[in-house]
């Protein structure tokens, strides 16, 4: 039997409170909300979960180090929205909070009608907010 999808992804972050603020500011207006806080399986930290539709994103404290874009690990996470206006509004929120924008909203060179914004979260993890056709390769 095939898997139904990805239920959650946990990110290790340098400062959980700072990351909560970032993701709440960027994605809160799009329906991204805090779902719950749970002790980790190690029992030494708390994991904060956010819900975005049926998907979940967890934030937990890192033990040290820093994320380096394009090194081993996650390259980026993407959140799809319904309209280009929502992508543009997310961009304006990024500017308002002083986030590091990688690419402002633009149409993709290869996928027709794929409109996306790329920004780095406070730990350098790249986040995409995109509007795309219903059928995507």
C-alpha cells in the first residue's frame, strides 16, 4: 500500500522563538497556525508544530552549528497558495520583517504560470511561497 503523503517535517533551528515569529509573520495570513507543543522523543526539548492544511512543520532547537544553503540537508521547503496576489503579499511581509529575500516574486523560466517567491528563514533555510497550476509535473 502506498504512503498517503508527507505528514510532517521537523526543522532544527537556532532560536525557536525567533523562527516561530518568522513563520507566523510570513505564513500566518495564509492559514499557517500553531498546532501544538510536544516533548521530543529525547525528552530534552519541546517541538512546536504548525499546521498548513493537512501538513505539519515542526520547529525544534538545534544542538549547534548552522545551516548552509546547498550543503547536505534540506534545500528548501515550499508552500503553495491560490493566487499571485498571495505570493506578492507574502513578499511584502518579508520586506516588512527584514527577511533575506533570495528571489522576489517572478514567473518560472521552465514551468508555465509558476509564480514564486524565495526567502531565507532566520537560520538560512530557503522557503518558497508559490502559486502554480493545478497540474504540476
